C-alpha cells in the first residue's frame, strides 16, 4: 500500500510519535506545495492512499478523475476543499474524523495571541525597537472592553474563558440554535445582530465553513463596527463576503484586523494588500500547527488508514461508496 502525504512544509510528521503507526508502510512525504491537477497527478499517479494536511491542497474532480490507483483519502476535520461526489464516483473512500468532541486549544490560544498582539501593537512595537526608534504608538488594554464572539462552539467558549480572565464583558451571536444554546448556558447574547457588531470592541469569528455560512459576515456587518474596534478571524476567510474586509479596513470600520486565514493559501506574494495593511496583524494559518495538536490529529488519520487496510473503514464521509460497484478496496 503506497501512501502519500501532502504539504508537510517542515517535515514535521515523521518526527512525531504517531508516525510509528505507519512507519513500516511505504510512505512518501511531500514538503512543498504544488497546485493541481497536472503536477499533483504526476506525484500521485501510483498512490493508493492520500493523506491531506488539512486544507492545504484542493482535491478536485479533475484531479481525482486522473488517479486510477487511489483508493482512500484520509484527513481530519472539515473538507470544503475535497470534491466528495467525485470521490464516490471514482470509488474512492474518503475518511475524515470531525472534532470528536475535542477543543482545538491551539487555535483558541492563537486567537488570544493575535488579540493581544493587535491591541498592544506588539509586532509594530518590536519593529520600531529593532529600527532604533523605541516606541511607535499607544496600545489599548483589554479589561472592561466588550468581547463579541460569533459562533457558540468549543473554540469560541475557550476564547471566552480567556476573556473572562482578562476582565472583559463577553457577548455572543450566531445562528438561532447557537443563540438558544448560549442563553440556556446562561451566556449573554446580544440584543440583535446590529448591536453585536456595533457594541463589540473586539469581534472574533468562530464558525465552520459550510454552504450556509459562506459569506455570512457582510460589508454591512463590518461597517457597523467602531473605528477603534478589532475584527479577528482564525476560522476561514470565506466566511466573509468577498472583498469586504479589505474595503472595510480601508474605510476605517473596523479600525483593525487580526487574521490567520486568507482567501488563497499559501500566500507567497509579499505585496498582498491584507498582509501588508498597516492595521492588520496576521499569521500564516498556524492556528492548529503545534506538535501536540498535529500528533493527535495525524494519529486519527493513521487509524483511518489502518482500519481501511483491514477492510473496516471508519469515519467515512461518503458511505455510499462502500456499496458501490466502483469501489477500489477489497
């Protein structure tokens, strides 16, 4: 069984304890990123099992149609970058464990790191110090400010606990069901969507990307924010209406943004308007990128491979393929 792992930029995986689960198998790890389909077809044309490093490569129908040996795609988490129907049509099992009840504390921690960095101007102050010009401005403290959290999931609740520790006043918004759950838990839900954006000093977005949530944050929402407010996104860039954030920043509402996700990744153009914007603090999609988190995630991914090899695939996203005449596994 030939296994290929894509986009392990720093060759991290083979050094983690979980890798021992598949160390005796034929594994090829690619440390650079290429765009499909042509270059990926060349790399994967003899591959039986494809391991995805979250959403770093888009797996399209055009690519899948050209990989006749591929039997399994194994990953962990959401999969807006994978054409599931094309997997089924080609007889490819697609396994992805979703969350499993665990909170991604690394993402919550990075969210808080971005908030602190933006509010206290840490990158800018560091650059000023290194340039020999000492201080460059005046930041803001967090105590007493209003933290607005959009989405009532596990990561958002972890961020809320950090806000509580910093003496902030937390307000919630999200879907109707999410707001009901927050209220049932005794959390403070904003009176309206308009007041949520208008009255929050910081808005942090914590939603899964689904067809229903794509573009859910609009230019009108952002325009309600105060010129001193901060918008934070460590979830997915496509949750915002296309072009809305850069236009909002240029118009001054909100005044600042802290980002870990972008419309097109990886960004290799150093002149990209978002990463170069003077009001933006940003990181290159590292929310989940810690050794312990990767070890936990890839342990699940390797378990899916081993279960497949034994003829008992688990966490199957496209169960119809299991009964299909086109299936490629025994």
